[in-house]
């Protein structure tokens, strides 16, 4: 774990698996937003309207936990600042639940960091849930409303990461590509589970009779559709929440059926949370479909498990010729604390069919016993970026990875302005740590700010200071060296946002950095890319040295 002696509890309360509402937590772990380092002009008025939010991660026992919903803020903050909303929650320690937000409070600091506490009549949420966030975009002008932010759960129930988006509603139209992450149960063990795909919203399909989409699933390293994928029957309705049913099948044989509540951020962006009780939990995002991989450079972030069952995270770039060839690839990876770089990655992608392509990356490291391999990913482009999920039908001894890509766009280095950061990490023993930070960068590439930390239910804040070093040979690539012991990382610029890969030896994670301000950014396209992440199962990785 990161050394945070001043803000973390001295120990961890060990409890058996139980409902979140019955878990006891250690107190006096500190609170966030105690210090505002950078004055950026945000205030309580920045949060005004109805927002769709999501968070996926783990509870304090290491059981998968997902929360998706809406909150309505009145622009005033304080004890009555939250006036309504609805929350869906699903976890292996609790039953799936959907409940109205009875009331709540919130506050926003000048630097854009904030917190909200939501009260509900549902005891499965211990009657309330606290969310920590950093706002990144506004509609423009002084005192105007923020449209997007990065978010973490910030209470004793557990920890998770996601995004916050100002809601605009409308009718579903056309095709959507989606990425869902989660876990399934095998006895008492959690198995990483991920699903990516696409569906046409114009006609609801009947499983076994009609299809309106494609899907790929990877459960613990096994892809039942292989590189050919699966067909999908999808029924989706809009609302807050609406509903969806996905049935994936092959040759008339049903592989899996999942039911969801669906929250619309806008007509181009939907959030899903599974409502089934029992053996599986999935949550994630869908964006309007695209059907090409245009010529250009793409940044990516991935994570998953290696061939030994240990966590692995990757970040880098590749180039597309717009037709079939992948070239000029770079990969940084952190495999259970061992950090390295691979260059000269090439590959190819197949012709698009129904919004799906197969992306092969030669000489790519995916955690297979230190061997450079050629994994195959199902790839679904969308207005939010491209979902990736490894589907080379892995067997014992082969890892499972997935992630997200975005067009690089600008390669300009960090500018002297404010940024928001979110990272989701494994800090040993399968424990989740989720961090929200705000920082500014000066003309010498020094950064300073504040980070809010949730380490498996222990919350606190710390200074977030260090130096950024742009790569002199690879445009848009660079590293961040902390001077306060908080998160060393590499970054991969994709326009006004960047993927980040933590490079510490005792913790690994992936995340995103977004520029704050009024720039015309489709922030939801840079919404936290949890949709295709593949969480590691609960294991202890060795604290290796570089």
C-alpha cells in the first residue's frame, strides 16, 4: 500500500462475509476535502441538476460491489442540497436493490473536489452512501454548471470508481456498443467476468428466435465464443431507470442471460447495472456505435490477470492504417509489481461485421509467464472510444485482459491548468484502492494538488505533488514521479484526457486524467473506462522490485 500513516487507520478490521448493512467499521480515518490547494473557481453552484453516476469496485470484504443511479442537486449545497434521485446497488454480500434517494447533502471545493452523502430508506446501503468526486467540465462562464466529473465511493461500505454526468434524456436510437465488467461466483471464489458487444435499439429481440446484436464474454480466462464471438438478443428501454435483458447464444444454445437496470446520461451514453441476484454481477457503459477504426494513433489502457492469477495493468499506443494494419505499438505494463516496456508491437484487425472487429497484437505482453504473445481482442468502436476484451479462448496458463482505447488527437504535453485524476488500483491481497485527485501543472512540469483516498473503506486525504517528465521520443507519452509518496505513473495522452498506468512496485492500477475547464470536450467519451476492465480475483501478489 502507499504509505499514508497520517491519514489511514492503524489496522484493518477483519470480518466474515455479511451484508454491507451489518459490517462494522473502524473510525477516525480522516475526511477528504479538508484542504483546497488550487483555486479553480468551482463552488456548490457548479453541481446543479440531475446527474447519472456509477461506481464499481469491491466492498471491505473483497466482494464485488456496483452502484449506479441518479442524484438531483439544487446548486446550493449543504444539508438539503440533494433533493432526489434513485440508486441501484448489487454485490455478492447484499441482494440487488433499487431505491429512491430520500435526501442528501453535498459540498464542492474551489478546486472542483467534492463530496455528497445520499440517504435512502433501504437498509442494505446502511441507509446512506458517500461519493467523492472531482468536477472537470462546465458549460462555460463564471459560476456555470459542471457537466462531468470523476467519482469514487467514499465510505466504510467499500471502494469503487466511476463517473458523474449531467443528464439529458431522449429516445434511444440506432446501435450502441457496450462494455460491462464484474465477477461471477464459483463456490466461495470470485471469477473475473467481462462482456462487450453491440445491440440495435430499434427492435427488441427474442432469444432463440431473433437477434439484434453481437457479444463476447470472458469468464475467468475462458471465452465461450472464442474469436468468432456470440450472437445477442437484446431488449432495452430508456428511463431512470429503464431496463434491459441481454441473452448471448451460439447456434441456438443459450450461453448466458443477464437483466439490468439502465440509466440514460444522454441519448449517446447509457449506464447498466445487473439486477439478477446470485452468481453474477455486471455493470458498465454503452455508447452509440461506430463501425471503423480510422487511420491514426490510439492510446489505450487495460488490466486483468496474468497466467499466475496475479493482477496486471497495461498502457500504451498503437497506430491504425484505417484498413487492417496495426503498427508502431508501445506497451508499458505493471505485472504484480514488475514494471517494463515493450516496443515494436504490430498486428492487424479484421473487416468490421455488425460493429465488431478482431484486433490482434503481435509481440504483446499479456501476463503469460513472461512471454511476448499475440493475443486476440474483440473490439467494438463507439462514440466513447473502443472496448477491448481478450477472446483468444484462453486456457490454464493464459491470462485475461481487457480495456479501452481512444484516438490520441492532440499530443501536446501537460499545460499550466487544472486537472482531475481517478485511479482504481489493487494494493496487495486483492484489496481495492480508489483515488480522486485534483492538481495543477506549472511551466516547469511540476504538479501539486490533493488526493482523496479510499483504501478498502479507510478514507483520507494527502498532498499530491511531484514532477511530470514528457517522453522525448514518443509523442504524448510521459511519466509522473511523486514527491509525496502518492502514485507514480506513466501517462498516454488522448486529446484533452489521458490514460494512466501506475508504476509502483507495491500497487498497480489504471485510470484517467482529464483537463478541467470549459473546453468543448465530449467528456463522456473520456468517462472512466470501467466498462471493459477485468478486475483481478482476490489474491495476494508478491511485492516485487523493479
